[in-house]
């Protein structure tokens, strides 16, 4: 049997037999080389209680090259792209070792949620939010987990909260006569949060709003 | 008819010597002493070597490999380690032998660990609990002959039927099949010569003999591996450089390219594979940029990339405000301009102040008015610098274009040479003068091209005038020769044409040498003054 197939089959079976980690690996279509991994958000983090899905593509050179993994569930995290789900993690790149497994990789992703690395960000805007206002970031990350990952207290998405902004700020610029969606977009890009607000003059916001 | 290549007119009395020198050119470096001790040799004006040439050694890939092997053997003997370990140590220190010796003598264990020769330290080694063999050898392959109570299961492919395992000095054992797949992938997919152990976080590197063993006779991948090693060696060595021409595997060894010497020398070298493979050892420019210094050439190319099109556009489409010299594009409206920056109101047609136009709105017939003239003077002064740049740029670009067209000229010339052989009694060897002339023209155009870059940055002085005299003489000679080459061939005029072309070729060659020699000498004497700060030049 093909060494890659044998290895992937064994990894899937091992994961099924191991009930302790609460990590699942399922086939997406009928190929064992395209999988969906599922794990829980770590306790004591904004992600706690959510279940996160990742898309796993096994390259032909696996396990000598790392699997290609991205989040299917939207995640608010400095090292995960909030748009595409792409992940910035060393073991998925040059620090990959063939002795690592899908399970150990998913555990690493779980601990990435626990300990963000904002200095090596995948999503610069989220990283800025994290560095500007830790509590604001956690609130937004929590809100995303509730909306997208089914964390307790599930809510339907509110655009302002998803962008990590305050309703009062958005209202203020909306009242000047700008469209709500645009205001949210610009304020998010400018990182209009916490202590940063004092550094952004109103003119600057209006200028950005007028730009396109 | 006079004999071939008989140039001995009084005018060119030193031709013989010159031609000799030219013949010997590619080997000048090799037949002189190549001792590496003299680290910072500047141009040495002994023997036949010209002032504007540098000493260098063209190397084939095999010769580069010999150099590499020499370094490895040297270190291996000094440290008393085997050659593969010495190679890993050298690669770790970027082939800097002195630094390696210093550091290794200081703390051999730490250096060996950092270089991936041996496991980092016993305590933090993440290896599985297997009996560790205390052996100095870096690699080991062993067959499991005695039936072990538990069969070996490779932690990568989970195969328990494999009997042959391999491990590096760290003791992480994997089946040889997995090693093969891993090493092949690293070399072929990633182009990586640093192949670390497959164990998680293990920094031990596979030595060459281990790599070759697990490749198990895959000569193609082994060849690629060797190539990667050579590339790393050349890239790490300050006095080695690969020929930049596509698919050329030759390299050049040159010892003059230290930072300080680049302020006086233009190290043009040739890899020896093809006379056209000329490049600069001191900078990434893929060609001969004599007589201009590397830093000046770089500055010029950068300026051309940034400016030439923009400058042309600005020249044709804009004017400057007659007060604050801001560049203004008029994109509609009347001739009453108000500068956005200084609020100065002026007339677009005569450039004079608007107040004087009184009620003559939308039209201007006051061209000769005094204030209008002085405003246009100020404008033209600011245009002058643009014009100056374009003057040099256009000539530079023109010679570059002409040099590129020389390919076509070659084809044409070859046809002419054939015609000559058919229509006259001349033999193939006797019509070579045409080819030689085309070669010379191309060479000189390259020189001329760069003289314009140089002239742009030279400060106005008597020295610059002398420089431009030399430039003019060379340019004139080159254009004359080009014209001769283009002239139609008629059977009866061939002998005279031949004489003319041959004479002119020698003359052009001589002018080119004078140009290069004089600039090189100028660098040595510090004669050239730049009108802008030049990196590494005071």
C-alpha cells in the first residue's frame, strides 16, 4: 500500500480511537487526502465553547511536506486571516517535521488560539486591534466565536460588533451623512478603538470616508 | 595586395605590441602569480596588463569543486574530524575558515551543535528513548538482524515490515524509504542543501555521505545536491562569483572586489566559456560597464529607471511657475494661471505676471515684454537640468540601442564576407577583418555608452573637458568605422576597403584603450571629481 495512504488512514483511525482530546478528523469528499478537522476553542479564552473547523489538504509529498490547513470557521485572531482563514504558524511552513501528525498539528492550532503572536501577524488589522486594546480585542473575538463557532450565548451577527467598534462612534459619523457600511469599514481600517481614538483626528476619518 | 594584418604604418607603430596584448588577454590572470596572499591587489601595471584590467581567474565548475574540496580537507586536517563534518562546519560559518577556526578552538562542542554536526545537548535532545551509540561518526546505517522483541515501526510511514533503518548522530531512527523520500523532496522540491533530521525540532544535519547513501544511486538528485552545495560555496565566498549568463556554469575568482577598491577599479571579468560572457565582479550589472565605477553606474541606472520617461513627459507637457518653480500641467481653461502653491498669477503663454495683461483676457500678444522675457529665462534655467540629463540619457540609450543592433550587423557582415569570397580571390581567413571590425565596434559602443553616464556625474572642470575630448575622438572613430562597414561592396574597391577597415579598426581599438586607460589612471590619481556624492568615494 502507498505509504502516504497508509499513514493518513492510521492517523484518522488513531484520532477516532482517542476520545481524550476531543479532536475529530472527517473526510470532506471521498478522498482521504481532503479532510475536515474539528477542535474546541481552548478554555479561558474568548474562543472557549466554540467548535472550529479547518480544511486540511494532504499534498502528494505528505508527510515530508506539511499539510495545507486553513480555517473554515471564521476566527478573529492576529495569526488567522479574518477573510480567508489562512493561518500563520511555523510548523505549517519551514518548521514542519515528518514526525508531526494531523492530530498534533490540530493541537498546535488549538494552542495558537490560546497564545496569539501579534508580532508575526497574518491579519494586520486584527493584530493592531490586539495591541491597541486587549479587552476590546477579546470582546470581538468572543463575539465572533458566538456568531460563527457556536460558542454559548449565540448571537446573530451585528456588523459593528463584528468589526470590533463602538456603536456610538459609528453613529456619530453616520449622522454626518456617510453610509453605515462605509463608516464601519473605514473605522475598522483606521483601528478606531481604545486609546488609539485620541490619536485619530476627526478630519482624518472624514478624509478617508471621502476617498472612494 | 599587401599581406594580411600588416598595420605597420608609422602612424600605428605600437600595434604589434597591442595586438599581442589582446591575444594574451583572457589568460593574463592565470599566467601571472595567482597567490591569494595579496588580498587587496589594485590594478597592477606590470607586464602586459592594462591599467583598466583586473586580475582574475576563470573557473569551470570542476575547478570550483576542487577549491571547495581543498577548504574541506584543510579544515578536516586541522580539526581532526572527518571531511563530511568539516563540510558541515564550513557551511555553517559561510565558508569563513578563519572565523570557524577561532570559534571552534573556543568551544568546539557548541559550534558542532550549531552547525548540526552533533545533537544540541543530551538533556534537551528530544530523541526517543533508544540506547544511544556513543560514536563520533556522523551517520550510521544498520540492519536489524537479531529478531527484536518489538518490531521496528517507522514513526513516519507506520510500516513495521521495513527492516532497514537509518539515523543521524542524534539517534532518531526512521526507515530508509522515508529518508529517501524526505531527502529527495528537500533537494528537488525545495532546492535545499541543509537537510535536517526528520525528528521534531532536531537540528542535526545530514552529512554528504549520508545524503548520498539514502539517495541510493539516484544520480540525478545527487547531481542536483552537488550543484546546490557548489552554489552555496560560491555565494558564500567573497572572491567567487558565478557567470550571470543563462545556463553558464563557469565562475570567476577575483580578489580586487573589496569595498574600498571599488572606488578606483572597475573589475570587469570574463568567465572564459565565451568571450561574450563579460560581467562586473563588483556589482550585479551583467556586462562591461567600464569606465564607470560600480556605484556611479548603479546611480545612473537607477536614475534612468526612475526618471527618463517622466522627464521626457515633464519636458513636453509642463511649465514651471515663474515665481516658485513648481511644475505645472495645464489641463484646460484659460491662460490666466494661478499657481496652486504660491498663488502667483501669471500668463501661460508669455509666462509674465498677469496684472500687466490688464483687460486683455484670454489672449496674449505681449511676447516681447521685459518681465515676460525674464520669466521665461527663469523657466529655461530650471529646464536646463532636465535638458542636461536628457542630453546624456539620449546618447547613452542610443549607443545601447546600436550595440543591440550589432547582432543584425553581424548577419549582414557575414553575408558580405561570403559575397567577398565569391566575387574575389580572397579566402575565408582573409575576410575575417570584417568580423573583427564589427566586434570592435560593439565593444567600443559599450564603452561609449558608459562614458555618457560618467560625464553626467563629472564635475565641470578641465579634467572633464579632456575626458570629453577622448570621448569625442572615440565616438568619431567608431561612427567612421560603422559607416565603412555599411558601405556597399564592389569587387574593384575591395582591396582599398579592406585596407581602410583594417586601419580604422586598429585606430578605434587604440582610441578605446586610451579612453579606458586614461579613466583608470584618473581613478588612481583621484583626478575625477563628481558633481554628486558617490558611495565609497571621497
